[in-house]
C-alpha cells in the first residue's frame, strides 16, 4: 500500500503567502478564516485521510462495489469509515452555515479535495457528487426545496448524483430520451435510462438525491428542451422524513479498469416522481453550474493522485539501490540509491515542479471562484467568473493528463514492482485514468475552451488573462526578472496562438477543432508558469526567513522553466499546421 | 472483445517495395523467399491470429494464470491453442532448418511478431522467450548441446526462459547472488532465487529450458564474474529424453496490472543441475545476444498493440454518433459520426502515421539485422550490426511509449466505454503497459543509447546513421523534396544534439544522463521520418499503379511531418538546458 503524508506545509505556504487577490480579501464572510484555523483544519484533515481513508483504496480495489439482489454494496469498511467521515463534518466543509455547513472558502476545501483524492479517489466519489448536487440545488431551487433537502445532504446522511448520460448520448446531451410527464399536482413522472452514474446506488446513506436531466413531453427537441429534476431514491413524506421507494432501480454496475470501490450504475427510471428545479427547458445551463465546479475538482483529483505517486516514488528512489551513478563514491561493488542517478532526479523534479505549480495555480483559481460567487460588485464578480470559466477546462484536462504522466513515471521508477499489485503504484495509474474521461472527455474540454471560453460576449477573455499575467510578471523585481523574461517568450507565443484560434474560428472551424488540445496544453503550461512567478517572488523576497524551504521552491521553479514550459512551443508549432490535410483524409 | 484484421496489405507493400537494402538482397539463403511465399505465410498467419489467438486475450485477462500445488496452470483454452500453434509450425518460422526450422528471415517473422502481439501479448510470451533462448543457445552453445536441445525447442514441445532478475538486482546485474558450484562431471549446481521470470513455469510444454545467469564460486564480484547456464526443468537422460525433475520450484506468481494470462514467476533454484554455456565469466555478453533481439521484439509488441487499438478506434469512430461537426449536413437534430469531428480525425491520423511509420522503420531494421548476422563480408556485417545496435534501444523504448499514447487515445475515443471492461480497450492499455518496463526500462534503454551506442570503438555511429539518412533523403527527387527539406531541419537539430551528447559525455556525464530520454525520442522521431521518406518515394514514383493506396500513404506522411515530427525539437530544447540544477537539488 502506498504511504501518504498530506502536504500541509506547502498548503499553508500558499494560504499564508499567496492569498494575494485583493477582491478575495475583501469578502467579509471569510474575515474569520484565520491562518491558525486553517492550519487546525488541515492537520485534522491530514489525520483522517492518512489514517482512516488511505487504507480504503486497496480494499476497494480488491473488493469492488457489487450489485446483489438489486442493492449496491460498497466495499468492506466503507460504511464505518463514511460514518466517521460525516460525523467529523467533512462533507459540510464548504457548505452554507444556513443549512448546517461550516462555510469554509474553496481556498480551504480545495486542499481537502486534494488530500482525499490522494487517499482514495473511489471513496471520495461517494461524497463528491453530493456536493455537486448541493451546489446545484443551492443555486437554482426554491427555498422550500432547499430547506427540505439541503440539511441532510450537508450532514452527509443523504447523498447526491448527477444523472446526465444515456446509452446514445454522452457529450451530446441534446439527444437524450428520458421523458418527464407533468402530473396534476405539479410534480413529474420520469421514465428512461441513465448510465455511468457515479454513486447511483450504494449503502452509505439513507437517501440518494438524484439530479436528472430529462425532456418534458411538450418540450422541443435538442438541448433547448431539457429540464432539470430532483428525483429522490425515497420520496419524502410531508414532514420531510423518508417515505416510500421511488420508481428507480439499478440495472447493473460497471466493471471498470480502476476506481473499483466506486459504484458506477445503470439507473432505470420508471415513472419515478421528480420535482422540476428552476425554469423549464433551462436544465442544461443549471446542470452546468454543477458541472463546472465539478470539473475543477476532477483536475484536483489528478493533482491529489500525482502527489501520492510522487511521495512514493521519492521514498522508493531513496531506498532502492541499483547501479552506480556518474559521481559514485560507493565502494566494493555496492550500488547507489537510484535517486543518485541524474535521470531519476530529473523524473522526480518533473513530478514535483508540475505538482507544486498546479497546487499554486489552483489556489489562485479558488480565490477567483470565491470572488465570482460572493463579491458585492457585479462587475468584479463577472471578471472573476470569466477567469474561472477560462481556467475550468484547462485545470480539468491538464491536471488529469499530467496525472497520467506522473503516475506512469512512478511506475517506471518502481520498475517491475510498479507493474505488480504489491506496492499499489499501478492502482494509482488505473484510478487516475478515469479523470481524463469523466465530466466531459479532455477533448470536449478543449473544444469548450476554444469555442466558448476564449472569447465570448464579454470580450476577448484570454487576452485579458494574458495581459494580467504579463503585467504581473513584468512588475516583479530582482531575481524574478530572468524568469519573467523567459515567461515573456511563451506569452508572446500564446498571444499569437490565441489570435490564430480567434481568427480561424471565423472561417476555418476545423483548424480550431484540430488545434484545441494543443492550445489547451499551451495555455495550461503558461498558467502554471504564472503561478511559479508568484511563488518565486515570495521566495526571493522572503528568502532569509526560511532559506531551505525557499531554495527548494526556487530550484523546483527553475526546473519547470527549463524542462517543462518548453512543451508549450511544440504544441503551438504542431497546431498551426492546420487541418486541411486532416479533413480531406479518407479513412478506409 | 476488440476485433482485428491483420494488416497484410501494408506488410506486403513493405516486403515488395521497401526491400531496398542491397546487402540484404545479396544474402543467398533468402533467395527463395519470394513475394508469393511471404503472402501465403502472412495470410495463414492472419487466420490463426484472428481466429484462434485473439479470443485468448480476454480469456487470459479474466482467468489469469494460477499457481496450484506448486504447478502453474495457464488460462482455459491456452493448452489447446498452443498445440495447434506449434503443430502449424509458427514457433519455428525464423529458426535454422538444421534444427527443424523454416529459415524465414526477420523481414517476415517480424510481421508475425506484430500480428500475434495484436492478438494476445500474454499468449505470445509463452513462445517468445523460447525463441530468445533458442537464439542464445544457437549462437553460443556447443554442437552437442544444440543437437540435444534445439530440435524440441524449435518444434515448440519445449519452451525457454531468460532468468536474470533477482530481488536485489534488476538493472544492475553485477549484484546478483545466485551461485553455481562446479561438480566433478563438469556440470554445475545452481542455488538462488530469480524473480519476474516470464513463462518460468506453465503447463504448455513437456520441458522448460531455463537460461540462467549465476556466479561460479571462484568468479570475481560484479559483472565480470557472471556466467551463463542452461538449466532444464527436467534433466535429460543420455538418450535425450526427459528424465528426473531438476531442483527448481515455483515460489509464487505475480499478480499484475495486465498480461494476466502470462505467468510471471518467482523461481527457486536449489542445487539445480546446469550446464555452462560459452566461456566462463562471459555470461552477461552472451545473455545480451538474446536481450538485444528481444528488445526489438518488445518494440514490435508495442506496434502490434497500437495497431489493434487503432483499428477498433477507427470502427468505433465511424459507428458512434455524437454532436455535430463543423461542416455538419445532418438534419433534424441527428448527430454526426464522431469521425466527422476534426479532433477525432486528428487523433486517428496521429495513430496511423505513427504505426505505419514504425512498421516501415522496423522493416528496414529487419533487413539490417539479417545483414548483420548473415552477410559474407565481415565489414558489411559490422556496419549493419552498428545500425542494429543503435536502433535497438530506440525501437524498444519509443514503440512501447507510443503504444501507451495510442492505447490511451483509443480509450479517449471510446469515452466511458473505453474505461469499462466490455469493449476490451482498457485491456490493451494495461497489457501494453509492461512494454516500457520489461527487458530493461525505457530509461535504461536511453542510458544504453547515449553511453554505449552513439559512439563506441567503431566510431561515431550516430553520425554515420544521420549521414546515411541525409544522403538518402536529399537524393530523392520530385515531390519528395519538400519532405526531405523538412526532415533536413530536424537532422540539423539531431547533429547538434548528438555533438552535444558526445561532448558532454567527456566531462558532464550527468547532463547526458538527464538528457538521455529526450535524445532517444528525438532520434526515434527522425528515424520514423526517414522511413516515411522511403515510403513517399515509392508512393510518388508508383502513384499511377495504385492511386488510392498511395494517396493514403502520402497524406498520412504529411500528417507525420506536420504534427508528430515537431516533437523532436521540444526534446532537444528541453534537454540542452543541462542538469546542474537537477544534480544539486536536495530532495527532502
């Protein structure tokens, strides 16, 4: 089993030194969230993840969730762990105090998301979708519904799902067939089949609140006829307690490559009673409130799995002796620890420079997210929202893809022991492999970025982002300057690349589609470099206060700028050769 | 279960049109290997792989090899299939007719290796190591031993293994502890433990011939004290028939991420009787005869798995309807096949351009291998051998890594259906994941390339290779010229990169170690481009004879030059920033 120590030190560094968003710091509701409080929370979070949740990963892999006589059973130990987990209040961390939540900002809850992704992604998923459903209900439903459903969800006694996919539609939800027939009492009866439903059924909670998209009988075809419904596993009685079973059954659960502890269900809705949430035929945009926050969390999952893969690679590299390094001092036929080999050091630094850069970028994004949701000034909210919307597909795709690179490198460091089950490294690789797929495949994210996020009714969002990065980077003094200059080179590339995309979008959309993944990656690598500039600035200015810590940061950043950031240029070069040759290709 | 159609057409194209090595064509022993004969062989090979072997992949994954009461049982159906497989003579394809083989050149047997890797890698491994052991015995053992062991191995009634790794040594074989004590009759008694032994035990053959490296009691420490021994599972009687069981037992078999049908064994040698092969203390170099050929085959495994992943992605992309493409003509809310989307087309062409380029490069390498082994002129043999030795780590590493890229892209095209077990795509991804690890991890290959292969006692091998590529590429006329010019740009980079490596190798070995993987990849992408130049030359010259086929080749090559080859430059740029920052890094 892999070991894990939550990176509380790095998280507190970000919280203490990189909380630099003026608008975020103006949010009154977070005035009380002090550094001491956050440190206490993270230390408690570290304990539960390291001690209680980490062992569930291997158990879930060896004893997957099963469907027995129509009932889904989670792996051994999940129930007991979940009970403790909700008793300690971890589901409610970022929820509204009005419904029993602790009201912590995303700057804190994102750290928790990372930790639990490191410990056990499969276990995490049982509460993750509850938070997604919570956010959607909190944002779109009436007070009556909120009062009825949210407290139990915040408490973790009830869980939630997002029911979108059907056999013939995943990406293209306009094709969906699930029907909703209005009843005299204003409720709806839903009939149809939903697939790939994470935590669609399980034995951890008393009730499951499904958020389902479906088409009312009098709604138009396509995406403009989709409404959102709340469909509980057990219908509530008038007093809010649990009543009769609703018309929902579990058809089967998927056998998957990884995250085997998580139940991925086929759900059959058969005249199931549902309540419409928000306005009719606007279901897709409501669902996307939830989806967008979820997508960032999927990126964080990739980060969390990368972190545990790195930690175990590092300790194995220190321990395993093999071969002599170029500067070996070992005698008598003894071998050196493999960490003495330049290539292994390079691989470890590649992991570390990506992980710490991602964490810093994510912390910046958490601040933006809070501003976009909570600032008093509508204009400031909108500007932050544009940044969040730009970065959402980037974080989802890049972090999940780099999670594959990092877990793969962890296997290589472990050699044959990485491919066998004993050390649990191959499980990290299998578990992470879902992240580039679910919540919209990474290519769908890239299409979203280039066709909807770069430039929209609010203007040229990406140039606004690049201008901000440029101004901030060039405004740094002293030793940061050489890094700013290097970043400047890649910013120029990205300006050109963005102009190319926006221009091609007018007449050569296929060029844009074919370039989308490359563009996303180039933007992502530059965004991570932007975070490193922030980190470097603190590291140089604050150097004397904590020399070892900051030396580590500075050298890690150097690696990122020398060895990782150059990838952005290849993506540009590959993309701008266009698509005419691709589109005319006749596959036989 | 994935479907598979062997790419006989592309293979015959190579055999008919790219058999351009003058020295190979001078080899008298292959005078009779006509195009008609090869076509017949490949068509029969296609049948057995498509019909008999392909279904074993899924069976092996669901019913892994098991160890029961000390005996390894292969998955259901393996025994029957293996019987048919050896009856039809497939193990003997490339073996010496003197021992019952069919004497086919590697230009043909490599095609078979690719097909069976597509069909079932786990099943393939049971005979693959027999061929490795055959090659080693054939090359190094006395006539007496050859006469005694080879006919049964060629027939497939006995199989073979390579026993190198021990718990404390994988890459660094100098650390090995297995002891060999000489007996009065000249045989040895071997004692020690070997791990990760592919096909170390199983129920498919009557006997298993282990080739084991061990240290004689009076041999020095380190790699200079290693000898090679033939240690059969059952000791032979004087008449060559099977006698008593030798002192070898199976301690356990590994539970692995993939290739579950293949038994990976811990073997305990306990006073096991062995015969020394070749001169004492020269075991490692003898073993490397076998290892080098094996490494090329591992590259071919990656190619084979890539091919089946591509075929299934292509058919799924034609069938699955989702979303509207940029140029959609579909009406009434219907969706387009996903192959209409530019990004999916791009992904498919990425696969195809890599696969066909790899196959062509491999065909070139097969010709070189035959020349290196069989030409009458020692100088010509040596030159070919240098090319083979240069390309071995490149093919092993690049093809196995790109196999991961291609099987991963296949999963993305399949979306959620790629992550669940039904379609068998995730199995391709898991099965291929061993190829970057075994027979020396890809980083070990890269170190081998930069420290031993680039430049050695025979001179600057890589410059000789680059000069050859340059002369050939620049010598092409007509429409190939624009491609040659593009390749010229990357050749210049590679000349610089090679000089940088050779120079750094004098005083800054860590720079070389840290750059090794990047260098291998840059050389590999350029080598594949070289193969595409050959293919393009035929395609333009022969265009009128087969327009559709050659149009396909030309457009696929264009994609490779526009979208894949630029990666070489990123690898150069990333590498030459050196390693001083890496080496001084203090991991805490």
